[in-house]
């Protein structure tokens, strides 16, 4: 039996869902972002209890096919941007379409209808969040980050970063490091 869960966006979320399944005695064969493969069917009472317990952690069991499809698209993007070391050089529309198994135009229209934001802006927002993480880690410079996330240039990354955050990457990085030093001195 497959369950689709909304708002699973990180490894920590996977651990939280795993703990909840274990607490309810529900066996599973796999847990991925947004998808759980249970070992056997669960009862309606188990489903309701799982729904309530997951809601306490900000998760939601999905039943509606359109919502499930949008969640799959979100999870493909999140996995790609945040957890894949090498982002494929294919364009995002082809990649998402192949991963989800639907025509990109249909997915794009559905995504916009349900989320109120188009897929491209969702991708941009997550790429900028990833840039922020990488700037905070101090392991890569802006040129390396630009290359890693397949920006056409550092200038393109910088312009997009400023458009989304209101700050240039260098000012953002400076503010993060300044905050870090302040916390160390407390």
C-alpha cells in the first residue's frame, strides 16, 4: 500500500514519519520524500490515527489525485535541488516530466492551479534556498555554487538571488558570518 504525504521536504521529515509509523506498529518497505510504501494494508482506524499524528508535525495524508501529483512534482524538485550532487544538464521540464510520467504542460498548469505559483518560480525559490545554504557552509565560492546549480553565469545567479532575497549574495554571506560571530561571542 502506498501513502502520499504532503510537506515531507527533508531527511528530518522522513525520520519523523518513520517514527510515527513505528509507534503505530505499521511496517514499511520504503520511505521517500512524500511517499511511503507500507508492507501491508492498514485499517481505517490506523489511517485516521496516522492522519491525526502526522498533522501534529505539519504533515498531511493526501488522497486527491491532483494533490498527489503536485506533491510528486514538488518532491522531484526538492530532491533535485537540495539532495542531488549533480543536477542533470537536461532542462527541468523534461526532467520533471520523465520523473513524474506526465506531460509537462499538464503538470505546469495543475501545479499553478493548486500551488498558486508556477513550477519555474518554485524551482528558482528552491535554488536560491540552496544557494543560501551553500553560502552559509562557506565551503564553495559563488563561482563554484553557480557551476554546481547550473546557472549560466555568476552574474545570473547574483541577479536572481537579489531579485528573490533583496540582497546580493556577498551581502547575504557577510550578514550570515556576522550573525555567526555574534552567536559565538554570546
